[in-house]
């Protein structure tokens, strides 16, 4: 297959969250299977170096044409097309600008207009989240009569349905989409242009990033107003579990950790624990359970459950290290708790190298998510022999099995109710298991034996593309 993989972020060129990790690693896995994959993303301010200038190309939008430049880069050998339009993208951040609707509306259109300039005609344009989700709408409407685009199919992957890209009618008019698309059966959503809805309506196939989340988003609780549409499109909706980059996240080769280790040399992991305790200025002891968390500091990630539970976790004798940035209403109480208790350290920032050290040095990894489309943290922690404590939702359900209920196959600790008490109860079970010593080594080895590399999921995406082309 020839695939244009469209994403607003792709590690290491530009990364904000999990989408960047996926877009930086899935194309590499697809390429390893023989697919001709090219990544497309805007050229942001942090992307300074490029390889080749393919020249200017015209984007028909806003009632006329606007010029952009097409430049190239690469990620682990996978070619990258960079859409260079400084007035929209030459900024220090990926998101959070007042004109994000225009920025990503342009991106969705440019994805199609760059194909002649690149002389690359894919079998499938693989769009990711709302930022590129207008491309399927343009493809099925504005380009319906252009024979060059007749065989190009589109796939939309929903990484997080909560973020849909809602903008006013004026932006719809600016995009140049046909007037007929402004309807409840098209892109209109309660008087707004909904980018995500546009992708769901017009893409040939839709998937999300875990089988359980694919079911959850068809319910009112998780559907954010689009559950009815998703139920209507259930025949072309699937859940394909995300993977992790096994080269980036590899305790045997990780340059960021104090001591590298494997499943057969797991005893070395304790050296990373001591190093993390020293770095975080925590009392150094191998016998004290250390809980790590690397996360955006938001409600989705369970901070409104974690914060009231933390005093009880600390009273139970645990040490806790949290890394992440996000909403001030959660950052402030975390900082206050850390000041009041020397066994809690909160790094309210993003630090890639420190994240590696937390995965390697912790005994347990906390993910009390309110909802979790897939989650990469639990997969990474398992690879590092760090046992996850998670809430049963989305991809966490698909990847973590409670060892209390399934001692032979369990690889973590799971709770269901979204409440501080449920998190405390699951953590107490984890701490008791740790302190008993019985089965602890086996549990960690079983965790490290879990294979969440991209190989199997990339093969499934290959079959998904084939179905889109066949359709």
C-alpha cells in the first residue's frame, strides 16, 4: 500500500502527547512491513532543519488560492512532507491558538493539494484526530469529479473523541466545502463546524485505538454527542490497539536510565530505583514501594481521583513521583501536597529523559484515568517491569489484567469505580503484594514479557487499508 499518514504531531519533530508517539512510530512499523508510507504534518517553529525543498504549491481555500511550500524531512527513514506556511505554523507551539480552526482547516485541504506537487498518489490517506479530519470531507466533495483522486481512499483514526474541533459557520464558509455539507448529515453539529464529525461521516473507514474504546464511544457516556453517528457507522468502525516504539522504550538499551536491564537481569532494576530516589530527594530504600506517574495533569487522566487519594497512599508508606503538566486547578493542589509531604515529589513539566527514569525506577505505575482511548503509559511501564495500577476503561481494560483475580496471567492491579476509595483499595492490594514478596519477581517478569510493539497492530492496519481500498 501507498499511505499518506497525516498527523498534527509526530515524534521527534513535534510532540505534545500520545498522538505524537503514535505518528512517530506506527509509520516506521508499517514501512517495515513493506508499505510505502509518507508522513505529512505542518512545519512548526520548532522544526528548523529540512532536507529538500520541493517548491511552492497552491491550496484552493478561502475563496481563492494560498501558497505554501512543500519541504521534506524524515523520521527513522520514513519520508516526511512538511507543509510550510509561516503565517499559520511558524510558532513555538503545536496547538492552543485562536486561529487553530483555520490552521488545521488549511492542513486538511493542503493534504490533498500537495499530492501533485509531491507526485505521490497514495492508496490511502490515513488521518488522525480532528486536525486532519476535514481531508476526507474535501476528498468526497470538492475532489469528487477529479479523476486523479478517484482511487484515493481515506481512513480516520480517533485517538481521543473528547477533542472534536468545533468552530463557527464562518470557518465552514472559508473552507470552501460545498453548501450541502452544512447539514446534520454532514459537518454541522448544533450550529458549529465539527472537524471530527466531518471525518467520521466522510472517511471510508473509521477506527479508534483500542477495541474497548471502539465500543465505549458508541455510548452516551463516552460518545460526546457523536455516539449515534458512530453507532450508525458501526459497520465501518473498528478498534486497533496502539503499540509502543520498542526501540525508544527498551530498558536494555535506554540511554536515559542509570542501569540498563532485561527480563533475565531484573535484579538490576533496583539501581534505577535508588537513582530516582536520589534525584527526587526521597529517602533511599529498596523496601519502600515507589509509585510513579507520567501524565498530562488533566481530569481525563484521573487527577480528580488521584489528588484526594494521595494522602492515604502516602500514609500507607508509599513514595510517589509525578511528572507532567496541564490544568492549574490540579497542578496547584499537587504542588501543595508535595510541599507538605516529603514522600511526594511533583515535577510539573514535561521532561522526556525524566519520564524514562520514572518508568525504570518505579515499582508501580499509576493510571487512574477517567477514560483512556488506549494509553501508552501502561504499555511502557510493563516493558520496564513496573507494575501498572489502572482503572478499567478503554485500552487499559485491553492491556492490564488484575493479578488478584487472575494470579496466573495477571500483570497489574485494576479497579472499576471512578472514585478515590477505589484507587486506594487497588493500591493497598498492590502494596500488600509488594511487601509479601510472594510472586513479586514472577509478576514483574510476566509484565516484561508482554509484547506491545507495533508489529501486530501494524499488520492489522495493513489489512484495514486493504479493506478501505476494496471498498
